[in-house]
């Protein structure tokens, strides 16, 4: 099932071995420009290894990822990563944390100031921008992390279960905030989660991974209007479809 938009990300024959252990087995797929793609799979199938390869944090054994037709290179492309654990720097204020990625990328000072102001407004942190991470709530810490990732205008934004450790009410709130950010900034997002309901709620398309050695078992298009309702029969049907794909091997 090809992406609905022009291809932004092209993953070709991605393979990863750790010694004799084959974790990722010849995975190929494409992501459209501005698409929100979710990836789900059984526990231990290698989802985090998959993202680490895509982000170039670890080398692949074979295959590669292309961004706009060129081999992905963190020195050339803006590849942002939101990890499972919050990664705010405790000695920097909210504002300084949001600016950090742009500073590393050597954005002009005026551009950093303008972009940080814009992002703080989008995520509702303008009034707390001079506080430190230990002075704000858990939801604000997560918003800082996401705002920092979006601030660099990434070619590809990778998210590894960023809300998995939060309570249900807070997770739904932040998922809504994430979708609004994505719609506003038109970023290309790959979102890994073990939560099937979350995948159906945020994504336009879902890739279902198999057990190791991991392959793409299925693709599911989530053609539902936003905001989405968890009790919409169409939502429930897609959630059931993805659940069955993961449950039965």
C-alpha cells in the first residue's frame, strides 16, 4: 500500500543482525511527505532497534534509508528522535531546552528566537518558559521534548513510545496535542507504539511488524476523520483488525 502523498522517506531492504541473531529481516517501505505513520508489533520484535537504525544511531547490516532520494545522513538531514524517557536537560530552562536542537544545528540566533517563541506558543509553554524541568508537570516535560524535536523542522521525526509511561487521561491529552502539532507543522512522523488504540488514534497508516526475525506483516490505512472517537464503529473495527494481526501468527 503506497503512501498517499509524494514519497519523502524510502526504506530499502533494511536488515540488522547482532552476531548470529537476525533482528530485522529485509524491511522495505515508503513514507509520504507529511505522513503520520505508526508502527506496532509484539513485545520484543525489535521496534526500538528499527528506530535506532532509521535514525542512524546504530549501523544497519544491509539496506538503507533515503530522504528525498538521498541516503539519510544526520550531518545533512534533520532527523529528530523523541525517546521513551524524557530527555530534558535539567540545567536548562524550558525555553533553553526547546532551543537546544537548533543550537546544535547552528541555526541563526534570530531564527532560534523566532522559532522558540512560535513553538512555545503552539504547545502552551510560553508562560513557563523560564522555569526548569523539575519545576513543571510531567505533561509539560513531554511537551518540551516534543517541541524541541519539531523545532528543527525535521526531515523525519521518529518517536519511540513517548507516552507509554503516562496515565491514560494524560496520554490522550498529549496525543491530541501531538496531532495538532503535526497538522500545523506538516512534519513526516514515524511513531512506534505497543498501544494499538494509540496507533489508530494518531496515525494515517499503520505498519504491523512480525515477531523476530522482524518483517512487515501488514499495512493498514486509517482513513478516519479527526478528531477521532474511540467508540466510532469504524475506529473499533480498525483497532480489532490490527489487534488480530498482532495476536495470530
